[in-house]
């Protein structure tokens, strides 16, 4: 439905005739390998490159897989896409790596069958707590 053409119905209105408040956005979860915890905490890692992980902008729980799960509150600020073969050194540094070669090595660790033609999603995030 086109939001510009939306008109509230009786069910959308509070008894006083005002529109009901919007429900808070649901918090998404974004899982991380435990080895990235320090880089995220210190701000060295502000993006993550994913192949099969859909996430949208908004509140997010950054979940680190440790013996005792660590969850950091954050916000996804932007999501961009490009082919794996189009990733740059700047993408690698934002992702907490020294250079593109190191990022590519880690991507092969997480995604053993990765190809240069695969679509990658770059998730930009920041800590909020």
C-alpha cells in the first residue's frame, strides 16, 4: 500500500480519535564469530561483509558466539551490496582487517565456496550502548 495514500481506519484510531502510537521496531540479531569481539568493542570493525545474511537498518543485537554469549546493543546504519570481486582495501579496513587480502582470507574461512561473482552485503553498524 502506498503510505502517501494511507488513511487510518476506525481500528487504527485510539478512542479519542488520535492515531495509535507506532510499535517500537523489533531488534534484529546479527551473529559474529567470537574473534571479532575486541575489534567491534574498540571501533576498529564498523562493518561486516555477509553472503547469506539479510538485515535491515535499525536496532540490532550484535551477538558473539562464546561460552557465555555476549550481546552488544547496536544500530545498523546502512546496508550496501557489491560483488565479492569488487570489495576494496577500504571495505577491508572498515571491516577490521589490515587489507583486502586479509578480508578475502577470512571470507574464505566463513564461506569456503565463495566466488568473486557472489553478491556480498556490507552491513554498516555502530554500537549504541
